């Protein structure tokens, strides 16, 4: 492996194909509710593949998320989110993300990519922190990443709006996304 300036900045960096370990990952979101607080949830079924290249800037990420796996801790709300009012999972069962480039940012990395949700594809950058690379107790190698992004649900055709008396909306447009990914190096 050539030690470029980028790899030197990532201790233990390894080249290879990595799969997310669902036991040690979280794909979560939050959105304003009643303009007062945030409703939070996560997706429990997904496939995430990360390919680290000799030069980290040539690496890639691909993810597919089963939208029916949404879990907010409230079954009636989850069912409503799965309905045609929001995610419309019978018509659009998954959302996917595919990186189109990686670049250095002041305090970490940015993965540029395309999110496909509700039949619409849009550019969504992920701000990424590389948490590290290292051995696990089972003889394998692991890598950890944290990432955040924000999307506007209306940009993806999810425009169900319930107005509140006196102004405001029940569910906000801006959705904050956070990912905690622990990935296992594939042999």
C-alpha cells in the first residue's frame, strides 16, 4: 500500500471491501414534531457495503435500506409512516445511497452521493468522521464511521402536510440523518 498523505491521516487504514455489522450499527433520523420537539426513529434492516481504495479518495459506499423496517418505538406511528402519506413502502420498498465521490473537509471527510427515496434521486452529501480501523476479538478487521446529513422530505416527493391551528405543521420538512457504522472486512 502506498502511504499517501490521506492514508497517513487514518491510522490503521486498510484496503478492502467491508460490510456493515447490523448488531453494531444504527441508521437513524429525527424530524420536528408539532414545532416543539423532535420525533426520532431508525431503520433496522439494511445492507451497507464500503470499498476502501489504495487512495481513500477513490473509495465508495453503497447502501440499501428496507423502509418497512422503520422503528420509532410507536407502532401506530410506524404504520402511518409506512403509508402513502409518507414513505409509501408498498410502492417504494427501499431507499438507496450510492457515493459519487469523496473529498477532504476541514474537520473530516465528505462523501458526495445520490440518495434515491420515494422514486426521486437527489444529491446528498454525508459529513463523515472516520473512527478508526483495527482488529476484532474474532480474528477479523473492523472499521468505524460516523456520518450525518440533512434532507428536505419535500425534495423527495414526501409532501404530506398536516397544519396546526394557529400556524405551523405537525411534521417538519427537514430530516436529520445520523449513521453509526461498524463494518467488517470481507475475506
